[in-house]
C-alpha cells in the first residue's frame, strides 16, 4: 500500500498498522459490535480491515472509530491485545462482515472477482483518495488485498477510465503494470 502521509508500506507494515487499529478498537470495554470510520484518509481503509480481522461488523450506522485509535494515543493499545487474540478462535465464515454479508461470502466474492480480473501479487492499481469511501473503491481495495497486489492511493482527483479493457490500459501517469482506475469494474460487488 502506498498512501499519502504514509509512503509505501510493505505487507508486514500494513499488517502492523491494521493490528494497531484493531487493538485500539478492542481496548474499549466492552468492545463494540460494529464500527465505522469516514475520515477521508487511508486510516478508513485500515479501520475497515481491522474490523474484519477482529470480527467486528462494518456499519455506517455505528458510532465512528475514536480518532485516537487512528494513529493517535490509543493506536496499538495493549489493553486490546487479549481481546484481539481471544477472538481468533471464534472467527469463521459465518462471522458478520457488514449488515448483509458474512466474511465467508466476501471471501467467495473476492475469489471469483480476482479470477475474473486475473489479479495477483504483481497487480498494481492507482486509486484516487476520493474513491476510498465508495463501494467501488472499497471493492477494489479488498480485491487488491486478496490478490496481494499494490494499491497506490493518489491524493489527486484522477479521472476514471472507461470500460473493463481500460482497467488494464497503461498511461503516462501509470507505472508499467499498473491498472487505471475504473469504478465500473467493481459495480455490484457488494450486491
């Protein structure tokens, strides 16, 4: 993941960032059943993945994640470590992902979409920061994470490409092998 203010994070550094957010969320007593974050920053993506890892439902109707969890004083809070590890054995395919889908259903969708897209660990996608809170942006990020690909979050307003073929079109602003952002490719992922 490459993101504004973060630079490029390896998979291990990304995992640590996500776990730090999860520990902060789970340090609350009692831990919330659902969380949400809409800061307009890459921390929203870290919070969504942390919620999934902790078996918490991602729900826009729930109270927002405390900003102190998102890189502040409650980030990586040791008080959440026991709750985080205690949850590992209870997470399964039936664990709620959001209000409509289970984690197993999301994994099956990711498997099918990645097969259709042909994405793998060599895939790179430049995604406008403004796309993060959209259903299509979230679907693209989840698909990249599943594939082990590289998301490049661009703070500018990149114009979307048109059609599935252009998802893989190269352009002057793209690195070789980097896909152009086309939100229509991810339309319907969450339906």
